[in-house]
């Protein structure tokens, strides 16, 4: 059984978010001279509507069938970007007059491939199948990191972790999967590493893990902890600065900490009702960096205050929760996982970007999708909404 009409609640929330985004970009673009930023964003929003409709019309059975080849294509695009990328930080590919970020294509490909892999595991269980899923996805994450785009790589992992939980893997499995991250953090001290290793051993004992799992988990975490100092040295200086500034923005107020400090000032100056549309002082005086991209939420919060910020967050909340509701309603594993991945996609971008502007997350360059200026992520986000609507329209069949 299918529904012929897309979910009106999602469409309403989407419309409100896009309108707010256009208003914020228009306001922020007043301080950008010589570049028709708003007109470009308006054009990309129109293109996004086409991809929104496309996402609702594609056959989910077709998407499932070609999920792995699509993922392979995304890997190829990421590889080409690493060697022949152009634009800021070399993250863009050019196909004639069209320039796009391969990492945005990769997010959708990972969403589809992970949905199929977890759906396959639900019908043909394999005891340690989840590790094979991650082994297949890690190459895309590594290639994204090498662009370098550490923020998108980390955000993609967060999306994948939510899908892992939705697929039925509990906290114990998720901890084992993310344990290399904690191993890297523990490498700063021998005592920390020993304590972390003891936690891993206790978890493996409690799960009565077989010998092979012991070998894999302990070997991987030991190697990660050993090579973390080397990897830290491979990070670009600005990436190191972003991570250290996250811990203490005031340590470099005129350098790496400037963005966070000015963002917090802008948001705080908005008060309850804001300074008024087009009247933000931080934006107008050009104190706030990346006004129309990474820190567009700060522009909106300064001009519309807490009330306007709450409206935007509420719209995103409705969109995300409605997608989760669709995922819980779907009777097919693949369809349910697609919807859950769509919800995670928006939740991840919202949490990381807004957290970044508030100084509670590292500055990673993650845009606030549907709001920040940019064509690649606008088109991708609209397509993802379309996939979520598609799942809602086909919750009983695929």
C-alpha cells in the first residue's frame, strides 16, 4: 500500500526552513560586495526543488539494487577530488560549468549503501557483520578526510552510528565501533590508555566475545593509539587549531578563536527578539566571519533573537522527528533505514553547525543545510528530504 501524496508536515517544515535560510543569506550577503550571493542561493533552491521531486519519484527498490554501484561511483569521485580537486581547500570537482563537492554525493551514497548492508544483515544475520559494514564505509570517510574535510568525515560517522543503532545494535556494539576514537584520545597519557584498554577488556569479557573479536578490537585500538601522534602531525595547521581552539577559544582570540568568539557575541546580542532583520551589528560591521556560510545561524540569531532561533530549531525538530516517525512506521527494513538515515543526516548537520556557532563543538566547516549558502549541500539536502518523503509514501512496500 502506498500514499500518493508526500507528507504535508515535512513539506511545511521544509518550506519554513528554506524561507528562513533565504532571509538569512539575503541579510548576510549585504556585507558581501561584488557577489550576487542571494540570487545564486535562490537559483540553487529552485534546482533543489527538482531534486526534491526526483527523490520522491525514484523507485526505492531501484535505489536498493544499485546502492553498492552508486557507492563505488562516490568512492571514485572522492578519489579524483583528492588528486584533482579545485576551489577552496581543493574540495570541488568541475564538470564543465558545474562545480560540486564529491563529499556531498558520498553522504547520499553512504546512506543508501549502509541501508542496504544493514537490511541484508537483518535478513541474513552474520555475527560480526556490522564490522564488515564499517570496513566498507571507512574508505569513503578516509578519502573525505584526506581532501581535507575532517568535519564532513566526522559528521558522516555520526550519521552512520545512528543508523547502526536503528538497525538494532546496542550501546555495547556502538562503543566497540567508536573505540578507536577513544583510543586516539587516550594516547595522550599511558594511564589513560591503560584505563581505556581495561574498559575494552571488561566489555569483551561481558559479551563473551570469541578470540577473533578480541584480536581485532585490541589490535586496532592499540595501533590507533600508537599512531595518533603521527596522524596529528599530518593534520593541516588550521585543522589542529580548530580542535585546540574548541577546548579554549580564548587562548587565541585574534586567530583561531576569533570565529567562535564573534559568533557567541552575535548570538548573545540578539536577546529575546533580536536587533531586527538586516540590522545585525556584528554582520554589518563584518566582525562575524563566514556570515553567509558556516555562521549563518549566528546572523539569524542576532537579527531575530531567541524567538527566531527557536522557530528555526523547531522547524528542524519537526522535520527530523517526522522522518523518525516514518522510519518507525515502515514495514520494510531498507525503507526504514533510509528514513532513519535521512533523519540522522539533518540531526547531524544541525547539532554540529549550531554547536559550532555556540562554541560547544569544534569549528569544522559543516554548513547548516537548507540555510547556509551553497549549491552542493542545498541540492543534496533537498534530495535527502525527497528520499524521506518517498519512504513515507511507500511505507508498506518497496
